[in-house]
C-alpha cells in the first residue's frame, strides 16, 4: 500500500506544482475561491512562502514559474544544478 503524499497549503492556496533548484523551491498554489486563483511563490524549508505573483490562469502561473526557474539557473551557485544551464554552456 502506497502512502499518499501530504498536501501542502499556504494562505488558502493548495500547492499543486513545485520544482527545486538547490535550496530554492518554486511552487504554484491554487485557490478556486480567490480573485486570482493561482499563485507562484518561492519557498524555503517547505513552509516559508514569499515573493508571490498572483495570476488568473494556470498557464500564467506556469509561465511565471518558468521565468523564475530560468533566472535561478543563471545564478552562479545554481548553474551546476540546472540541466538547461549545462546545455547552454555546452553550445
């Protein structure tokens, strides 16, 4: 029997997607009752959410997450952890 992963939430938003680069985690939250039902946050330690960008659509939240991910890949300490940065360096 497989244990279900515990759902995380912050400020009424359920965390529905995440990715990690080194010690930096990027997450997308969803709250269908909020005026902007999607948010992209940075997260430290699995519970400290900050620098939220609130969006109307999941596509906009994913685009924001992708932009943040790309910025993190440009950070010198993170470059070895990002496949995209390694591919660019090899070109």
